[in-house]
C-alpha cells in the first residue's frame, strides 16, 4: 500500500493533521497505537481563539465548536506562603472579547472522527504496531509487527508509546518528571462571573476552574505525587476544592475524578529524514498555561501550509526544505512555551518565601502594565500567528 502521509498515533493532534491534509487532496493512512484512550474521559482543552478559528475551517458543522462558552477573562491569583493574601492579575482581549473556548477532549475527538468518516483517501489500520522504518530512500517503508509493510512519502509520528521506534530516531529529547499528578475533576456549578476562567497558584499546586457550558466545568489541579489530595475521597475533595475556590465560584459538585501522571518532554528537532513529529511527542508540557494542544495546532497549520506551498512550485511533499522550514519556524514558539511553563510552574508553586514574595510583586506589577498584558494575550490567543499564515 502506498500513501502520501502515514501517521502512527490516533490522538486528537493526529486526527486534526490528517483532516487538514485530506482536505488538501492527499492520501493518508493512520496506524492506531495500541494504547486505549477512554472515550468518556473528562479531560478538557482551553483552545485559544486562533486555534478555534483554525479548527472551524476543518469541520463540517462549526456550530459544534462555536456553541461552547466564550472565555472573556482569565483571572489568575497567587497566595503568599501562609495563604492569607492573594495578588490578582486579569487577562482580557478587548478587540474580540474572547480568549478562546474550553471544550471537552472527547467532544473534539468525536468531531474529527466524524470528519474522517466523511473524507476520501483515508485508511485506518487498527491493532497494528510499526516496529521499524526505513526512510533513507525516496519513500518511507514502515514494517509492522505482522510482517506486513506499507510505504509513504512522509511518516508522521504522533505517539510517544513506541519507545523502540523513538530510540531509532536521530532526535534528542529533553525529559523531566514533575513528580506531580493532575487531578482532572468534572464538576457541576458556575463561577461568580460568566465567561471567566480562573487559576490559583499556591504551595499545594496550581488549580484551575475551566467552565465550558452553562452549568458544567472542569477543575484541573496539579499536586505532588505524595499529596494527600491524590487519595482523598470524592466528598472530602469536594470540600477542599470549594474552600480553595469559594471567592470565585458558587458551590461546586464533583461528578467524577481522573488522575494523570505529569511528565515533561521536548523534542530538540521536529524531523529526522522523512519522519516528522506532531503532537505530544514533540512537546508534552505542564497544563499550567493551557498551551499543549494549541502548540500542536500551530505546528499542524504551518506544516500543512508548507507542504501545500512547496508542492505548488514543483517540489515533492517530502522535500527536506519543507522539514527544515517547519523545524526552524516552530522552534522559538515551541521552546518558549515548553520551557516557560516548566519554569513558571516551579516559580509559582514554590514554598520559598523570598521567591513567593518576588512573584507576588511581579504579578502586582503586571496587573498594572496593560502593554505587557496585551503582548501576552496576543501570543497566547495565537490570532496573530494564524493570521500570518
């Protein structure tokens, strides 16, 4: 079997990229990795306004995205080491009145599953694992566990589960264990202000309130592995969460709780020969700034644009010029957000009184500096980036 692009991995990033390439007329194959993802997961994503605008161009019914609550404000606070005083900073986008939307991951995945089912030139291979690739010639040959093989012009690696394949790449990764668990908590309840998300930083770890529908929201709380909150029963955890968020939210009722181990991984390069990285394998970062999937969507939009542009002037879609441009143009943004969130989490969750005091002074200064806040909002919403494509 021959394809233009073969993906290994069937997460949200792979499906978005596959739909983007299919809509440009390419022949695509997705090899689903064997790791099972729950369709009922309560994970959510804070999609920036730029990401929202891009995704609505890919789906048949944009209302499925647009119907979710627009987040007009992001309110962040930092307590001192005793928890008695908080400094606040508020982010808004006065031009569009929206920073983005919070959408459940299973809804996003369902949208792109539906798009894939409607499109031609897509092949999905289940219950197979690639064990070796040969991408030294004009095409990439992918060898499977079953001893079958398929060929593609470009192999896109979107799964980090196949450690043997990752080791064979000529790419170095930076890895770090946060020693943290993310408590993903689905709740019934509302914030005090409609269309406002909230994040609180304290020595117990950052906790975020992310409303996505009128009376539904997600709490994402990153705590240490050994925190008593990890094993706390639902009733006691509900009391603690309501106490932490009582100045911002109406009383919240926990529906369910999931626990996810947090680890950092960053790829120093986004390609090796004719293998390209997209998704968490390229940059798996802390959820503190909500930029993980947004970075992947930026990667996808640029990669598809480069493939389309180079093809239009006669280059092959696996030209090294495409891969080099993709790597160079995404380097700064991916590096800043990946390592920036790594440092931010360390600084804002510290129990060091001096660092905490300096951080609170910094937040107080930023709250008064509209110019810096405007720069931050412009970068985080991604609108300037997508408009430049």
